[in-house]
C-alpha cells in the first residue's frame, strides 16, 4: 500500500515515525511519502518537505507568511496527485491539513486523521469540515471520544496516547552517566523547555534565564528544539551560566528535578517523566488578545485538561514574570508539594490508558484500507 503522511511539527514527526514503524509491521510492502522530519525519514520513504519550513506560530505570524503557506499547499496537492496514495494520513497540524483534506476528499482519496486537532478548545465549528472531509479519526485523549461521539455524533477511535509508547521505548540513562556524557556538574538539574519556534523561544528564555542566580544549588539545562540550529541559542548562553543540549529532551527529563515548560505537548511529556513543572506561556499581545476571546477553556496545559483540575501551575501572559516564576519553582522543589504532584501524575497515566497507540492505529488503518481496496 502507498501511504502519504503530513506532519508539520516536531511532535508530529515523532508520532508519525512510530506510526510508520507500526504500519510496516502490518504491511511489509508499505511505501511512504511524507511531509515531516528526521525521525520519519529514518523509517524510509521520501521526505517532500521538512517541518522546519512549515512552523508558523500565532495569528500575526501566519498572516505574514501566508504566501509561503499557500505555495506549500499547492505543492502538496500536486505531489499527492502524482503519487496517488491508497490513503492520506494527517497528523494534527490543522491549519494546513484541513485544507488539504477538503481537496483530497473531493479528489476521491481516503482521508485518515491521527491525533485530532484540538477543536474542543477553539474553532469547534471545524467539526463540519471533519465530518465532511475525514473518513476515519483516531483520537489520543480520553475526553475526545465523548466530545466527538456524544456531542457531535461522529464516530472516532480512541487509540491511547502515543507519548506512552515513545517514553517506554527509549533507552534508560542514569543521572551520573548523563552528566558525565554531556560535561555537566553533579548538581541537580532544572530543565528549561522554552518551545520549538523562534518567536516563543525568544520570549520564554529571556524570562526563564533570569532565575539562575536565585537557584545556585541547581544547574539549568536548556532542551534545544530539533526545529532549531544550535547557533540560534548562542546569544542566550552568553548571558547566563546555563547548558544547552540538542535533541536530548527525553534524556534530560528523565534526570531532571524540575522543569519550566512552555505550553504544548511538552507539558504532558514532562508529567509522564514524573518531573514537577511550571507551565509557561507568553505570546504576542495581538495573538494573545485574539486567543483569549476565542478559546473557552479553564486550562491551557494538557496535564490540567486531562485531569480536569489544576495539577500543575500555569503562568500565562502577564502572570509569566520573574517574581511568579521564582515563587512557583520554589514550590515544586519543596518535598511536600512534590508528593501531591506525583500522586496526581499516577492518576494521569491511568487516564491515558496503556501503551500501544501506534500499533492500535496502524492496525485500524491497514484493516480499513484493505477492506476499501
């Protein structure tokens, strides 16, 4: 079978690569063509466009890059037409993928969506497009099944969360080996996860790094995003006594004592590694004001959304400042506070179900396209 996959971010690259691995087990003759990243490329097939060229953040940034986005859509449609896949698999990345799905459905292609866009957070009216343009939807958050089926009468498959697979499948590393390997000290580590896009990294790190002098018993280590080059971080390293590790986020989280994390998938990854965290977010003023008016949620982090209560502290926009960040970091380094966090993290894992999301999804996709053939 011929599979065309579209992932537009680092997390999509990770989950799509594991799905590709699982699809090869179902279909040894699987042929892949995709938009994604290095992890997908390792699984074989043809990379059409790297996600580094696709990541635009916020309303204003998208507007400024509209010409590039439209050019990419045109390229994608033409490439699909030439390849003639048996199925197109969309991985999150809704702004781009919804438009391709609408076109693909009209052209008669089978459309499967893995990792639902967060339409329960905003743009709920996108359900109309999903019902019209998506043949099969695979959701990874437990509350999404009720959202689609009970609220919108659209059947979906809850397959479990792929992060559980990604974390379980990694090789363990001890604190001693990790620090020796990367030239770090024996001090406990506070991990900094400032995001994946240039705009957000710049905003987040400039505040996060102001804490280093107040926590001298700890060493601060930045998790470099795979979408950025090491050189991009150099100006930040010169201003503070911190270390940078590229493409080692999971190893870093496995040995960290605490973390400051920009809102996104990384908040859930951090919790699944059992690391106490403070969730941070600060966007451009215009983007934030627009988002505040259209997003109707009590929380922004996946941890709190899944648990339906405040498990981890969220510092958003004006609340994200040095004073608040210092106070919240002090709290999660306190043993009493950490004990409660760890209890909540246990419940979080239970709610997400067991491992096997990639395998579950691959089986469902292969079974469906075989029956449609």
